[in-house]
C-alpha cells in the first residue's frame, strides 16, 4: 500500500488531539494496526495515552526523543500499518527523515502538533513537516475573547519559558485581533 504523511495542526484547543484520536480509531475499525507515540514532555492527564481537552483518549507510548521512538517502533514495524504521533512540535527535526523513511516503507504516518509558539513563531519541526506532507489539516479554535476563529495560542501570566505544558488557564486560543505576542494578564 502507498504510504502517506498527514499533519494536523493549529493552536491549542483547536481539536488536534481529538482529530488524531478520531483518525486512529477509524483505522482500527478498518482492522489496521496502530502504534501511537507522544513526547514525555506532555504530562497532561496520562503517561500511557494521548488525551484531548474533551477527554477522548487513545493508547500511546511515551518516548523521550526521535531516536527513542525509532528504537521502540522499528522492532514491531511489520505489525504496524498506521503510526500516530501527538505533540510532534516537541520532537527534533530528526522526526522529518523518520516520517519520510516510514512513508517509503508504505506506512501511514499521522502527526498532530502546534504550528506556532505563544510568540507566534514557527514551532520546531511542524512547519517543515507541513511542507513534506501529503495532507495538511489546519484547524482553528474559538477565540476566548470574542468567539471568532482563533489561530493563535495566547500565554497568560509571566512565564517566559517556551514550554509550560498542559494546564488549561495558562493558555487561551485567540484570534489575530486579540492575540498579543507578549504575555497577557492572567
Ligand atoms: P488540541 O489538541 O488542539 O489542543 P484538543 O483536541 O485537546 O485540542 O481539545 C479540543 C477540545 O477543547 C474541543 O473539542 C473543546 O471541547 C475544548 N475547548 C476548550 N476551549 C476551547 C476553545 N477556546 N476553542 C475550541 N475548543 C475548546
């Protein structure tokens, strides 16, 4: 079967995890075997599953690096048809050649991740993954100020660290008009 690279992207709360979970569940209904991974930086809710903000879940293995992912995946690769990766923005650029290798082996690779940081800058490998994908799905969230479609992730409060994972309340989805690349009042 021909391989395929699918990217699901957009800001926080846009339904990326939900959409990834939906696609993986449908693959399993089609009797395809699925392996799902996420970086261990995302401690939201589960260590052994991916979870959406609306509490849908799918089993997943936590891996630290792309090399770690490869080491876990390749021994069982002939028993896997579909590979899901959530929070792919936290992996290094090495995830790009891995995805290309997998697609040439006939695998379907479905990856979800943020396209931009809270500073509205390209986030990790995601923009380059979008460039090489067969299909890109860019989702929007709902602006927490006005209800318009939101493409940005607004950080609230004072932290300047790139990664403050998971917690609702530290981030909001915002439209262009209500997004400030500096931190907003909590
Ligand atoms: P992502 O993976 O993109 O962060 P999730 O799939 O985890 O998104 O969560 C999407 C769900 O979050 C929506 O179905 C909805 O229930 C909830 N949600 C909370 N705040 C918002 C918002 N501002 N816009 C859209 N959905 C929101």
